[in-house]
């Protein structure tokens, strides 16, 4: 697999994820303006776009490492797209829509975005000092739980009838499960967001002490 500089396959996948996120935001915005239905088929489209944009997060990095195609562009854009996908979707989902449960209040979104700014600032400083500050397991768990939480909210919308906002026939068991599981996953995602922020702050402090020592 040859290298094409910043236009290699992993980077094209990353940019493709960014395009998918823009399409997702367009649909969520149209839902808010009542141009398209919040429930039913359009919710399935939104869910599919989110799954593709977030679920392929591992693919670009895996291909870049496996085929020696890691670039500075990819190292910048991959985490940037991750933040756009997650934070952008959360912003839309915290807005009340008739018939849809509001499980993600605005203050939670502020916490998530604040954490991302904080960790990005730390990472930028540490790497400018020559310290390797790549994502560790707490950050990966955080990303996974956030994606599961968002996916749960979108799936609840998809399983409701477009006209009546009630469950689609035969799907009451799935909605009953999601009505319990989704809020739990949302709170777990919030906890992992806070914990991973603390983890990276401690890691940075140790790195700074090492530089000064």
C-alpha cells in the first residue's frame, strides 16, 4: 500500500468521517426545525451516520500504523474529528425536542467539551516539550462510553413511530431496556470523562516534574 502523503488512505478515511459528521449534524438540525421527523426512518439515518463516523475511529489509526503511513496531518485530524463527532452530536441531543426524552442536559455537554479543551491543551504543551502524550486506556474507555450513550439516545428515537412517538410494534421490550440502560451509560460516560481528565492532568504533572527534575 503506497503512501500519498496527507492524501493516503488512513487520512482519506479520517476526512470521510468528518464529512459523515457534517451530514449527521445537518439531519439533526433539520429535526430540530421540524423539517424532517425526529423519530422513525430519519432517526435511523442519523444513527447510521453516527455509527459510521464514530465506529470507524479505530480504522484510520490501525491502517496508518500497520502500513507505516502515520503523518502529522493524521495525528492532528484524527483526534479533532473524534471531538467534532462526539461533541457536535451531544450539542444537538441536549436540545429539547417534543416527544424525545432529554437524557443529556446542557451542563453535561459543557463538562465534556471543557474536558476536551483541557486535555487538548495539556497534550499540545507536553508534546511541544518532546513528551509522548498519546491516548491511554482511560481516554479510549471514555470515547467508547460516550459513543454508546449517543447511540442509545439515537436508537430510542429510531424505535419510536414517526407520527405517534410511541414504540414501533414489537419493539416495546427494546425501548423498555433502553429507557433504563441509556441513562446509566450516559452517567458512566460522564464519570469516565471526568476520570480521564484527572488521569491526563496527573500524567502531565508527572511529565512536567520529570522535565524540571
